[in-house]
């Protein structure tokens, strides 16, 4: 039994190797963990920057869309005024005995939503959308 109580050289070598491996593992963890955390931090920063760029681009799209809508409303008002002027001129022509000219369709919708829906429908029918 005494032979088993005294570790032989092979057991001591195995224990030393095991301890060396544990030390190496600890050192690797101590060095790799900060690198992994830094990598995660850098990736978070990159993704936040990319998110901010996309967010800014989206906001710019909405701003331009809003500007287009305001311009569209201005054009609809201009169209209605010009249409009314054409109708008035046509009426004067017929009063003077001339044949009336063909006037483009009127935007008779009562609000901008209905007018835009009407124009979208016309563009769909024409195959432009």
C-alpha cells in the first residue's frame, strides 16, 4: 500500500502538466476576455453609427416627401385657378359666338386627399404606376 501513497514520477509529471494547462487557460482568459469585450464594444459603436446614418437618411426622405406634398398642394391650387380661368375664357369665347375649346378635366375633389387618390387612380389607369 505504501507504493500507492507515494506518487510516482509519472503522476507528478501529469499533475505538473495539468497545472501548467490551467495556468495557460487562466492567462488566455485574462487576455482574450478584454479583447472580446473591446471587439463587442467596437461592433456596438459601428452598428450605432450605421443606425444613426440610416435614421438620418430616413428622416431626410420624410422631409423631402413632406416638401413634395406641400408642393403638390400648391400645384393643385394653381391647377384649380388656371382651370377656372380657362372656363371663364371659354365662356367669353362662346359669348362672342366662337366654338368653345376643350378644357382639361377639372379637379373637382373637395380636399387634397380625394384629389391625390383621384390622380393616383388616373396614373394607374394610364399604366404609369
